[in-house]
């Protein structure tokens, strides 16, 4: 499926990446202060932000997998 990339999608993707970076830096500082639980939480939040940035690629991989499974059933 070809998806037209709009300016809004590009901005939101950039903000997901920016949020992931901020979460990583906050997690690093929390780890240095000894707050391991908070650091792990911030790294988890950063991971989910990165997954949000790659949402279209993830959807494409899933779509290709479903199409492959449907093709192999025939």
C-alpha cells in the first residue's frame, strides 16, 4: 500500500524521535542518580516512542506478512 506522506505525518514522526531522545537522556540521568526503576520506565517510554516513529514501516511489515500468509494458503 502506497501512502502519501503529508507534512503533518513528517512532523509527528520527528516529534516521536525527539521524545525518544529526551526519554533516553532522562533515563540516563535517572540511572546515574540511582533511580533504576524510573530509568527503566523512561527507557520503556523511549522504546514506545521509537515504535511510534516507525509506525508506517511496522504496518508495512505486518501487511506484507499477512499477504504472504494469504498467498501461501492458495
